[in-house]
C-alpha cells in the first residue's frame, strides 16, 4: 500500500493501481491532467514499494526551475529539508545527501548519468515527468533507459508521466506497457477570446489585456509570452498602465537567477496580487499559488536547426493546441479561473495538435556523440518515439568527423571521449580543448558559459563586452556559471596536458575554434558573408560592423539573410595562422568582360570567403583557351572581329541549310548563335590556344576558325549555289545580301539590267534573287522577283516618271531587248 498523505490530490485515486502495476511490470505509462499532482505525489507514493529496497528513484524534469520547485514541494510534504530524503541535481548546483532516496534531475543530467553508468547502479526506477514536452534529452534518456532495461537491468522500472500525451504510442515503445489514466480534478476555467490586431505590437496588446483582466477579475495573473525581450517590453508597458502598489509585476524565464525565479513562483503576500510574465517555462510542472487568471499570447519561441548551414535559430511560432490547453489549465489549479486568449476562437481549431518533438528540429551532434559513447552508430537500433531525421544525422556525423570525435566507422575516438566529458555541445567542447593548447582554456570556458546560458553578460552583439560584464556580474547565477566554467577548464587541463604555447588567443580565434564555418568577411554596411556561404548582417552602429573579419556565435533570421546576435573580431593574420589546414590556395583564371580579356589570380580562401587575391602572369594553354572562349561567347558573338565577307559567308551557309533542310545527303552545318555557342570548343577554343584577350584574335583567324565547320565536300557547292556576287549584264559584280528579310537580295540600277529577259536565281535555280531596282541616283524604284513581268508591266509607268527627272539616261520602250549601260547619253544626243 502506498503511503497516505494529509492533503488529498486527484492523482491519489490511481496510486494503488500504479503501485500494483509497477510491482508486476517494469514499465508503465501514467496520463494525468495538469494539477492532478503526479509530479510531487507519485515519487513519494512509490518510495516504500518493496522493489525499491534501498535504491533511489530518479525523477526527470524538463527544466531546472521545475526540478527545484518539485523537490522543494516533496520535501515540504515530508516535513524535511531539500537534500534529505528528496534532493535535486541541476546544472548550476545540487542538493543531495547520503540519505537522499528521490533525486529530481533535469533531463540532460540524467543522460550524463546513464552514459557514465549504463547499469544505473543503485537506481530502482526512472520517472519521466512531463514527457509530452519531448525534449531531445528526454527522448535520448528514454531510449537509453529502455536499452539498459532490456539488456542489463530487467528490474529497472520506467514510468513515463504526462498530461497531454498519446499514451498508447509510448506504451508500445515500452513493450506494450500498461497505461494508467487519472481523471484529475481541474476547476472550471472560462475562456474569453480577445482577438489580435495585426498592426499593433504584441507586447502592447498583452499589456492592455492584462490591465483589463486585473480590473475585471480577482486573483493573480500568469501571462504567456514567447521570450525574454517580449517580457521586458510588456513589463514596461504594464508599468504605464498599472499603478496599484499592491500589484507586483515579475518576469519568469530561463535566463533569470534561481532566486529571481523562485520569487516569481512564490505566493503573493496576503492582500497583494502578482502578475507573472512567463515564457513556456511555466506551462507545466509549476503551480504558482494564487493564479486564477491566464493571459495567453498564443505564440512560443522554439529552436529550429537547419542542417544545410549548421545553424540553430529561434523561431516564433503559434503554440500547439496541447500547449494552449496546458496554459489555460494553469488558471484552474486551485480555484475556478479565467483565460484570456489573444486570438479569435475559430483559430484554435487550426493549431497543431502537439508541439513538434525537439528531435525533429534540433542539432543532433551531441545526441550522435552520446550514442557513439553508448556503442550505437545507428539510432534505429534504439527505442526512439520519433526517429532522428536523416539529414540532421548526416550533418551531425560530418561535424563530429571534422572535430575528430568519431572515426571512419562512426565509433567514438579518444578525442571524442574528452569532448563528451565536458557536458557541452561538441563544438564548444572543441573550443575549450583547442584554446587550452594555447594557454586559454579558462577564457574559452567562460565563452562556453555565455553561449549555453542565455542572458549571461547582457545582450550586446560584442562577445568581448559580454565577457567583461559576465566576469563583473556578482549574481548567484553568474557565480555558478563561472564555477562551472572553471570545472570545464580544469577537466581539460587534467586530461589535455600542458599548453603547447601561451599566446593569449583573441576571443574571435577561440570562437572560431568552435565555429570555423562562421568566420565572416565584411562586405560593407554591416553586411557579412560567412565561410559557409550564407549572408548575415548586424546593426551598422555597432563597432563590430566595421571589423574586416568576425567570428559569429549566434544568428537568427532566415538562411538567406541572417541577423548577427553575437560575434567577436578576428584578424586575417589570425585566420591564416590558426586555420591554415582549412585554407585553400588556388590559381584561378577569370574573364574580365570590361577588358574582354583573361585575368589570372592566386586566390586564398577559407571555404566561401576570399582572404586574398594576387594578380599573376597568364600562361596560355588549352585551359585558358577554353576559359577565353567561354568568356567571349558569354559576352556576345557580336563582339568577335567579324568581317563583312565572313558575315556573308555565314549567311550563305545558313541560307542553303534553310533552303535544303535535312533532305540532302550532306546537310549544311548549323551556324546560328545558339549552335556556335554550344560548339565553341570545336571552332573557337583551338584558335585561342596562344591568346589571352579578344584583341589577340584577328578577323582572318576568326574566319579560318568558322570556315573549318564547313565540310570540304560542301565548299564547292557553296560557291556554285550561293555565290557571293551576281554579275549584271554590264559586268558589274553586285554583292548578294543573304541576310535580307525578304531573302537573298541585290540592289542594282535599273539600266544595268536592260537586255536581261530571264530572272536571276541561285540554289540551282530554285530561289529567285530579290531585285531591288534603283534609279540613276541609287534610290529605290521597285522590288521584284519577276524581271520579265516588270519589263512588260509597271516599267512603262516607271519610265514615264523617271525620264523627265533623268533626261540624259536612256529609257528605251523595250528594255528587254535594249543594251545595258552604266553610262549617261553623250551631250547633244
């Protein structure tokens, strides 16, 4: 029989069933609504179970504040202090003793515990509280615990507890474990929808809603906002609206000191009210005494990892239905309440059912390294509720190989062991190890503390400024972070030997040890290009905006254009010294369209950023010929030194190609612009082997190159069937224009065709030439494709019009039988 308690809670109704289930089974799922009391009642109820014997119960909580608060409440229930029967372990401290039988730990702490001791010696049960939040550490912890249970510890009990969870799905993961459901007892909560104006700041609307709620309803207020910045702004707006001295406005988010957080969740003094402005940290586990009003913004801030650029960015999204239901339930924990929602009621149905599990959108490098420590290279062999995405796994493995943490077979290396021992993301562990070798392990550890604890050192974009502020900060949170940083540095010093040099690397260098792909080059106006090829920018008023190079620690925004939140300057000399193995030097040939010439440069690059370019003398070769050919055709074929004769030759070939089609045995080559561009390596590149610029190419060489495309057997036909000139009866050679719109054309003075009674043609007589007949002054008179018809027809009208204007020129009545002439009649005739 579970022990009895003075204060009844809804969960009490299922404690007997739970005790019997865990006595007979090594796994179970408990689904209980918010406020049922599962977090603080279940561990105490199991404490006296025979199968516990003299071992411990581990209770996992998603957040430090929840771990501390639940341990405090359980200890208070027992009439003890925290650290006696009930204790906790969190990142910045622990309260446990030899007498501790219930340890409340954060999920990340448990992952370290089981990796270091797979058998979980001295542990009887692991309770996963608020599992519906589906943090990466919770999913990993459950997978490892289940693996240990099936392979090493059949007697280990696993209990998964949640308020909003698909219990059957988790039960199947645990080998069809029994599911126990508690009905709970929530007080009624009235829901009021306020809507939201798209053109007004969220913080101002939240402040208005909170002020209205304070006037309309008694009790304290819990308001949900996406992040610390929105909380601060809402606090400022509320200060302008709420002037009652008995109403205290307090923030609650993860970056606050533990003492500040504890004050936020403490009951308001008698006769006073409290407004708690919180992130999703207050959705579960915590009961804030006196709260009967919830004001919900309906949004949350979640991390999203982008495997293609290796960045995790915070994204503000609409909260899930499960999350807003959890938030609403906070108003009915201890008495009937009211929930104000900043959206319209129909929008609730369109919310996602559950918050996306972190494993589907997180950086998986730590998980992959932890699994390698466990001896698993394929996550599919473990019991994950949702399998890790393949792209993120691939990116994580690639990074760990680069860091030297995994070998070619995916097994953890000695270097990987040392990185994992630091309980940090692998990049930051690498930073401390590499910085230690330069005598700066402690400085790097301070950087790691700032990067892993949001808000330490302030919010300046300049990491050096934050470091200075962090080292001056005398708060408990900062002191704990500095102590942790010293432990990290000491761990590395104990295993990494003495520093190989003592050069005091800059903050930028140390940061780049962790993020070499985020070394960035200034493009001007506060814009940078990162070594990974992405663009990012910062406020132009920042001093860092003028730095030639920076190393970037934090980014937000889109992959195409991010906003730099935290960075440090780094010099080109430092980059070339510390990252020589990643710098590539290549001789590059490029085409300068302005000069229409090739340019040779020796280019030094760190991935996507250019560190330096040095002009070089060009050595012509087959490669340069191809590059020059590519550049010239890209600039346009019309830029080549075409002669009139070559243009006509091309037009003649294209005329016969069009006239004959593909019916002839030997088809004429395609000399269109598109075809010439496509064939440039066949005709243009060979003539450019010893050239570096367009000016080096003569018209004759271009002509020879192009004419090489015409097979020998077609050249004689070209001269016969598409001649360059037509010889008039007077002997005048008239150039044929094959590019004319109306077809092959000659322009000729009318008198030079006297006596010609057949129409001239080409292409074996198949195509009549277009005759543009000119006056003696070379002005157009008539265009015809039928010269005999012209003589018989409209010539008479032309003769009548022109003989008065040109009396000295002959105008015979029968031109078909008159003598052609280029001369005027002698004077006096």
